């Protein structure tokens, strides 16, 4: 039957299947291997293009995901990839495949969320495709944006000595998902029990309605800071720092107690018998920005409350290390959410 | 349960869900409603963007579709939309969702077909996404191309008095599918019988390995002919001429006996007790080009063997008519392949 995909993993599969593809065009600044492709279609801006697919039963469960939120999130996660290039989103195409269980009104709900995201981020819907499917719902979005050539942030441009920064806080989206899954299981067993999410609203919002951090890009720009390397945290801090270090050929030190974690996240992690740092490192879906900045900007960064300095870029041979509170170091191996292993 | 999608149909559903979306950007020349969106990202060319999704069980059956052919076709149908804008394809992104039944080797087969199409048409793979799915395979491709502003061909620019032309021949892809389905059913009942496709290879090739007609664009360009309106025939001649007439606010006369049909198509249609014209009008998947041309070009067009003149654009109030051999007229109502009705 051949090699199971799980044996290879998503990232190695992508490397293997895409490596034979040739380049044909001089306008291609970056192809596969970053948050988005970068094309030079005119002399002023780079055009950036990214695509993501969301599949029912894999990326979302419609029992507890309102269709409007799903539409919003499907756009948001694509725009987050544009943000990770330090770009401005401009256009999307949306393709959906859906089974006969979906009514016209259900599709309108989905598109009302897509519309809300388009309006919030001034993005135009310029095309798409609609198809039936044998089972369930699939949403495939391509986002197109632009960035000034001198501002584009690749995964590959981290420099030794850079400060490693993260926006917002981490782990909340993962715990929001755990809460929804727990209440869903309770509901299946005893349908008369109503779920109680009081005090946990923040976690649900982070899971169901993530926002791309264009506000952080503006804050950095206003402060005169242009990050060296940047990536959005879709698969978890651990996986993303590994991407930056591999592509930049550097190492990293991350200080565990500097990772920003909201109080509700910490309390809820403990309810699930999980270290909050585990959710922050491996949870994913926070769609915060992870970026590296020249250490000269330290004073400026310290004045920005929505940005945390969590570590430093080191030489490649020093590896990727998590420094625990007592000073012990542990190897920060990739344990990001892998679509084929979860 | 709400309104079933089949009650509305694909095209009305798309109109309904996309009409509330606002425009934000001056660079948008055309958004939704043609074979591709058209953006003015630089002063020389228009950038054209199109997207299509193929779903297992809806658009293809892996029992008789080799994965390499499927990969090739998935690219070809997107490039055909670029051809319909009179454009040149340059880039694609490819997203796939697939269940655990697919091995690494199977995915490599699929991508070998994608690669073959990229190499043939000098198209670069610049991005994508890979996901698992609960069942089956889904391929979503976005293609990006370019066209000179004075050469772009919309559905909406047909003029009264234009000649209606079609490239190649029609109906073969549909009969190829009927043959494959028939042999598949025979095989299910009596697995010891080997399918016999001798003399029918042309029909299978048209179904399994369609080619976008960039050669026709070159022929027209070399002859100094720029079509007024153009569309590719994915859903059948009848559906496509309806799109052109509706968008251009014109009518059309199509002469049934002028529709180009290959001899093998005609013979096989009769084996299936079907008028060959029915396959040509409603079959779809031929990916030929349907276009309208100023009647001044008649003499030039008559010298091009791969192009057939099949009718004329008329005033809108004259409707869309099929003229039969005896001279009788029938209304050419839309009976194109509709993903939600089939």
C-alpha cells in the first residue's frame, strides 16, 4: 500500500513533493517555504500570496462552531499569513465544497462571517468556486496582499543576537478548544446539561474568532522597528521557532517564564492537568506573531505592552533551547500541531 | 432545515452570497463574475486570478482516473480559465486535503501530473497547503496569469453582429466519461471482463487529459484577430453561450450542424442512444474556447482549420436560439452541468 503519510509528516511531505518543481519567472522573489509567496509584479510593492484549507472534522467541528465564526476564522487565518510577511491584505478568493446537508441559509451564515472579516480588514472578495462534496464542508481561501520590498519579513532572516518577541499571549486558543471538546462530550452523554463557559469567554473567543495582528505591525512601524524574521503562530510556538531557526540557520534560547500566558489560560490549563507552558508551546491556533528584532531596539520594545521579549537568537550549533525557571535547559524539539499526526 | 441548495442552483447561489461584498481597491478591474478576476497591479499588464476545486466522488472517480492524470487535469482546468481571458499563466498554488487511504507514493503520483502540466505551460508552483480529510481527496488550485490590457477578453464584451466561434470539437469529454462509467459498472458486476476501449482512445484522452487552448490564442494573435468575448467550455456550449449573452446583454443564433463534433464522438453518442449535439451542447469538460469575433475577420477565420464558426450574436430580444438543420429554431435554455443539480 506504500508509505503512510503519517510516517513522513506534513513538512517533509511538502518538501518531497514540491522539490522537483522548476522556476520559470524572474518575478518570483520567494516561492514555497514561507508564510506566503512573494512576487515582484511592479516596481513599488511586492505582491504576496498565501493559501489555506479548512476541512470539517479536521480543523473544525460544526457542533460547536457557529458558521459565521467559521467564515470569519477562515479569512483571518489566511490574513495572518499576510501579516507574517509584514504585509497588507487586499484580496481573497474563496472556494467551498459542501454536502447536501447544508442549506442556502447555512451558506449565507458562513459568508456573513467571511464578509465581516473582509469589511474589518478592507479585503475584497474577487473570486472563488462552489462545489458539492460527498461529506462535510471544506473551505479553501487564497489571500493576496502587498508589502514594500524593504519591509518584507521572511522566516529566513533572523540574525544571531536578535531578540525573540511574541505578540499578545499564547495557549488560550488551544484551551478554548479543550473546553469546547469537553462540554461537547458532556452534552453527548447528558443532553439536559447546559454548558457553562462563564469566566472562560476569552478562551472561546481566541479559539473561535482569532484576529490577524495587523495592529502589532502598525505599532512596530510607528516605533520605527522592522523585524528581521517573522512567522505567525498557527502550529504552536515550538514549531514556529523551529521554522525560523531552520530557515535562518540559527539557534534560539527561549525563557519559559517569559512566554506570555493569560491568567484564564493558566487556571484552565491546571484544570486540565497541563502545564500552561505546554499549551503555549505546542497548542497552536493563537495566530500571534513571532518575530526577531535587532537588540538595539530593546528600550523601545520594553515600552510596548502587547509585545513580550521571550528569548534570543543564538548560533546554530547552540540548538533551540527552552530555559526553565531554575536555569535548566531542555531541547525544544518540534511538537507543533501536525495535520497528519494529530 | 432551510432552502436546499439544489433549489437555487450554483450560479444563483453564487450571486446571492457574493452580492453584499464591497469593493475597496482601485486596482480591481473585474471581480467576481468572469472566468478570472482582473487586477491592475502594474502599468503594463493586468494580473488575472482564478480558482477551481476538484472533489473526489463529484468531479472524479479514482477507480478509473490515474492520479497523475488527475493532477494534470486539475492544473489544466485552471489554466483554461486563464486562456479564456486571453492570458498567459505564470503561477499556481495547490492545496490538497486527503484521507489516510492515500500513501506518500500516491501523492507523488498526483504531483507528478501537476509537475507535467507546470512544465508544459511554464507555470511555477509558488505555494499551497496540505491537510488531512475525513474522506477522499480534494484539490483546490489558484492560478495567476497576466494579459495586456488591450487584449483581455471578458464574457461581457460580445457585440451584435459578431461571429460565434469555437475551437476544436465538442462532446468528446462527456462521452469519454460515459464510456468509463459503463466499463466501471461492467467491471463491478463481472470483474473478469477487461474493458475494451479500442478505437475510443480519443474520447478517454479528452476526459482524462484536457489541454487549455493556448495554441488557439497564439493562432488568433498571429492572424491579427482579438476576440471580443471569450469563455472556456467547462459546463457545455449551451451554458457558456448563455453566460456570454447574459453578461453582454445580447442574443445568439447557433447553427446545430455547424457545431464541431468528432466522428468517434458521433458514433459513440449513437451507441448511447444520444444525439451527438446533445453531448456537444450539454456535456461539458471539453475546455475548448468559445469566443465572438468581429465579422470583418470572416475570411481570416475560414482559413483556420481548428476554429469553427457556429453562429452569430444577435440583439438581446431575439433570445438564444439553436437553428436546426431544417431551419426550425429551438430555445437554447441553460442545461449546462450544474455541480448541484447533477
